[in-house]
C-alpha cells in the first residue's frame, strides 16, 4: 500500500518489519498473557532510531516528517498487540514530537534526548474522570507559587501511565472563560505528590498499562511549562489531528494484517470437503473487505498528505477516524467468523485483533464525537 510512500519509505518499513520479527513477534503473545511488556523494549527501539522519527537530529532524532511517521505507524501496527503499538507510538510520535516542537532547551536536554534513546518513557495526560472528549471542562488546576506551580487533580485512561518517567499534563491555570486558561507542564513522575492510584483492567490492550493518576500539592518549576502559559489548549488542539491519524494508520495496518493472515487459514480450512476460500460467499466477503481497506488507505493517506503540508484537515481526519476505525473492527469480526469455532479461542489471533481494535473507536475521540465534528465542519446546525 504505497499510495503516499516513496521507495525510501518502503525500505524503511522493511527495516521495521525485520526488527519486529526479531524483537517483538516471538514474545508478544507471552507479554499479552503476562499483562506486561519489558520497558527495555524502548531502549532497543531507540537504538534503531524508531523513537525519534519526528525529532530533530540535534536532540537525537532522525529529523523525519509525517510521511515517515505514517509509514512507521502502518508497519508497526501489524504487530498483533494494539496496546503495545499504541503505547510506543504515544511515547515516540506524540510525546517526543510534542517536546521537539514546543519544549525549551532545558526540557529537551533533560527529557527529550533520553526519551528518544529509550532511557525514559513518556505519557500524555489529558483525560480526566468524567472529562474525555470535552477537555474544556477539565478540573486539574495549577496555581502559581513563586517560581513553581502547585498542581492538584486527577487523570485517567493514561497509556504508559504506570511506567512513565515523565508525563505531559494539561492543566487549568486560569479561572476566566476562554481557551487561554490552560497550560501544559512536563512532570517528573518521581516528584512528591505524584501518584499512580491504580491500573485499569481492560478487555484488550493487555500488555499495555493504562493508569489513573493523582496530583496532590505537586510542585513543578515554571521552567517545566511546555510552550507558554495559556497556550495549553492551542498546543493540544494542534497535536490532535496527528494523534487521531496515528490511531487511524495503526488500525489500518492491523486490520490489513488480520485479513492477510486469515487468507492462508481459509485456504486450508475445509467445510463439506472443500476449502471455505473456494465458496463464492467467502470470496465475495474477503474481496469486498480488501476493496474497502484499499479505499480506507487512500482516505488515510490523503489526510497524511494534508498534515505533511500543514493544511487544515479537521474534517478529513475526523472522517477517516470514524470510518477506518469502524472498518477495522468489522474486518477483525469477519476474520474471526471465517475461523469458525477456533476464531473464538485465544489460540488464533482474530479474537485479539477484535478486542484490541475495538478501542480505536473510543480513544482519541469517539466515533460519535467524530461525527459531530464533521457535521459542524459541514455547516450543519
């Protein structure tokens, strides 16, 4: 699927594939059963330059662009553990990219360079209990106190939350109405007052930790402000389209891999003495799903090109997230059906793909919210 990718991107994807075959695929089922994966994996990824795709060379990155990051997301998304792949992507192409774009020299030296090397793990802490897509209502407050800010509040559904060495945290720093009342901080998770209150059990994303966090009189130096005071909302929204497209590309890679790996199985599996792949209804189902994945790829790559050139693409990305992530679930569900009874066991991968891909229609903005965004962009009342 090379719609937006050059030969160099395809070569890069081949290197990603080889790394995964050696370092991840032999172990990923074990990690899923253990509900954990080794943090050491970040160092291995860092050694290959995979954590610094959107980071300047000055800070240890490769100085890549969104097309390279997109190629990474699609290829890495083929790993059958969406929790793991999303956790790595949140650290690398979201958190590290945000630090590269917005952080001061001091923050970059302290956090970005080690993060790109995989020595530190980062997390994005925006969502709060009762505050998801409606971030404007968030309640975590940062109050100035000399050269510091005192932060109190809570965050939830934080990917990497239990293992993070630092987090990017959106807070409310003003009481006035408007979007200038928000500020983002880079927070060291070893600071007094920071607590992981619990990790959440999930139906999927088993190897990835998802945590609830609390801040009690947490003192953060003003030098740890990401960007400027009052720019937190703007910076968060500027990152949102890429974060959503990252989820789309990840889901696209996973859905395609799920379907491709199902084809050899249905060529083998016999019903009434013939491979089920030989039956017309099976052939129609598979080719229709593949056709829709091709269209979804074109849609996602159109968004990728828009982001690459800095074009406004709120409507296009929201449409892509709505349609592609829903399609990915359908593909996994049909692949499970094609496996028959074995599809409902953990012995085969469709059940894991179905559980894991299911979250992509929730995280980063639900399908319902995406529909509302598109309706507003179209001018509907």
